[in-house]
C-alpha cells in the first residue's frame, strides 16, 4: 500500500459520495411514519460517512475512525426501524425532541439487541442482516476503542497511522454507504430507484468491498 494508492482511493470516494448524495437528495420516503424514521436514520449514517472522508482529508484520523461506529449504528437502526421495530418504538423515535422524549428514547435498544430482533424477524432480509452481523463482529471492538478514546487511538497517536489502515477504514465506510444507499432507495417504495444504486456499485467497484452488486455483500477488514 502506497500513499498514491490511498490518495486515489480518497479521490474516487469523494466522487462516489457526490453520486450517492445526488441520488439520495432526489428521493422521498414513502408517507409512513416507519419509513420516514428509517430514512432519517439513513441520512444520519450518510452524514457521518461524509464527515469521515473530510476528517481523513485533514489528517484527523482518530476522529474520523471514531465516526465509523455511529455511521454503522445509524444504518442498523434504519434497517431495524423498517423491519423489526415495534410501532411503539417507531413512534418514540419520531417524536419532537424534548427532555421527556429524549429520556424515553435513551431507554431504547442497543446495537446488539437491534441485530437480534432483526435476525429473529421473518420479514427482515437475512443476507443483509448477516452482513451487518459480520461487520459488527469484525470491527466493533476497534470502533468502540476509537469512540471512547481507548488503546487503539492512544497507540496510533504515538506510532502514526499507516496508509493501509486508513485505506481499509475508508473502504469499510464505503461499504456501509453502499448499504445505506440501498436502504434509502427501498424506503421510497419505488423499485426503479434501486437502478442508480446498482449502476454506482458497478462504476465504483474499485472503492467498494462488494462481491455482488445486487446483494451488496461485504468483506470485513479490521479497524486497528
């Protein structure tokens, strides 16, 4: 891995984000509270992804990697809201923000519980849920370390960040973006909105750890 390869990845990733944002900005979720809430969670995931790219561009690697956790968690929450969340939870997470609603929402499910509910729900897409589970198992400990200022970021601030690590982080983030773009398109209820996503998977295959464009399978790589 060379600095030149990393810079090429960052340039192509910036182009990919532009295409994803252009597509997502053209979408509207189906007029149902569940779909709207899931769509907002997807938008939050995409915002984190763009912030990761911007921070990496500024050389702020620890902060960039710390955002990989909320990026991933926001995607999982969106999938959970669509397929497995109870109507009560959808309503709670759709309320205007007040001290009382924030307190109720904070009593909600964590990532592990959301994944368990997705795995148990008959209507949840099993291949996507399996990919989310695999991604968590591969990256979760390191993501938590960066989010909480643990050993990983403390060590890296002393030894530096090798290009291969940043390369893997960006590709992992891009994989989450790819799944989020699919989620946002599905939430419109219009099947044709998936076509641009499939084309992006093909055009940006060099920055996406995707095996099949239709299933968006990912290969897990470590964040360390």
